[in-house]
């Protein structure tokens, strides 16, 4: 367990950001983003993850979530990251169109060799910087931050136009991830 997982309240709603090692741009391909989406959906249906907001950027993921099941939030997030790490690395290895395959795998392997708890490839950084959202004001601030990330990066003009986030749900439209809990 990473020393940076600091989830003090097992029933709390948390904002987390987790990045790919060295902030590598991996989520430039839709098939890798689909692994994240499928895994979030699985965690919702099978592990009691309640998702309030999310966004997949090229090198990192933002999430506002709560564990409503029996699993503590740090264990739920750890399972999610372990599974997606293995699945995305496997997808990179098996993708004949991946022009950066050797580059990415070399970086994943080099970082893994520096840590004691990773066997062959390290995909995610170990830090998540969880922030418990304890008031409506803080919840609104974090959700707005998440949704405006693609706008700030110049990817879209309006947050709800970015496909890989929950901004559409908050704009009264249907986003691509089901069962997002919209906080108003």
C-alpha cells in the first residue's frame, strides 16, 4: 500500500487525481480510454463505487467518488489502478498501430525497476492526493476544476463538449459513462 494513500473517512466523498508515470501522454488513443471507462463502469456495478465526476486527460485521470460498498476507498482505488495498469500495458503491447510502444514500455520498465512493489511495468504514479470533499462549496470547486480541465488545455471551448468527462451529465445531457451522480 502506498504511503500516499490518505483516505481517513471510509464513508467520505473524495477527489483524486492519478497520473501516468512521468506524465506520459498515453490516453491519446481511444482504446486506452475505453479501458478506463469499462473499469469505472465495472467498479460502479460490482464494487460499490459511486462516481460524482470524472475526466480522462492525455496523461492523467480526475475522479470524485465514494465507496458505498464494503471496500475502503483506498482499496477500491488501488484495485482499479492495478487492473487498469495491467490492462493498458497489455493493450499497448498488443496494439500493432502503437508507434510509441518501445518508448512507452521502456519508460514503464525503467520506473518499475526503481520501485520495490512493481514487477515489470509501472504505469500509474503512486500518488493520488486524495482530498475529502466535506462541503458543497468544495465539491463544486473540484467538479468545476475537473470539467474545466479540457477547456483550460484548449481541447474544447465548452466543458460539456469533451466526450471523456462527466461535464455533459452536469449540462443536462447524457454522458458516455452511465450512473454518474450529478450534484446540484
